[in-house]
């Protein structure tokens, strides 16, 4: 089973990398970009076949290591 984890900064948390990307895009001539928020994408290949157990395991991974839950949100998508 494959788990796809999307991690983004919570609203209100400053995103200096996002601002740098926004500035760079403007320098390249891309106009009208009001904001850029940067995040992380992680794919995990799991041996677990039970979706509930797989999601619970990935939740633990996110809370323990993959995401800083003080400043980041995450979503998990499972696929066979």
C-alpha cells in the first residue's frame, strides 16, 4: 500500500521559502502571483494491507517525525 503525505505550513506561519519563490517568479516575469506557500510531499510504500492500520501508522509517523505539528498541517492519502 502506498501512502502519500502532503505537509503544509499552518495559516499565519511565516513562509520565507514561499516568499523567495514568489519573488523569483516575479523576477522571471510571472505577474499576478499574490502569495506562494511551500510544503513537502512524501511517499511511503507500506507492507500493511489494512487501510485503517496503514493510516494509523502513517498518522504516528507524521506526529513523531514527518511533520512539525506545532506549525504544520498534513493530509494522508492511501492507494493500493
